[in-house]
């Protein structure tokens, strides 16, 4: 799926938000693969999620926030 903010194949904050909120399973797998290759994406994902996790029903954002925090805890820089 080509996301509306991912027109130059980089994960901007808007593109990450779009992938999390509207992405398919494969889009999420692609984002996870990108994180494995670029640790700075974890910071961007956390930044995007931080604004949304105040909503207890924003489960996609809670998932990604927990994913990057757990990944950081088990793979420190």
C-alpha cells in the first residue's frame, strides 16, 4: 500500500502515523523491518505514538509504543 505521506520512500513522522493508523499487516511488517535497519526510526515512532496513547482506545499506537520501548530495553544502543 502506498501511503499518502510516503511518496519519497522515507519514513517521515506523517508517513509513520499513516502506516500505524491505516496500514495493513504487511505495512506493519515493512515498518518493523525498517526499524531493524535504522534505529532512529524508533524515536520517530515513539514521538508519533506519544501524542496518541492518551486515548485508551488507540490500540495501534499503544502496540507500537510498547514495541519500540521493549526493543530499546532489550537492545540498548
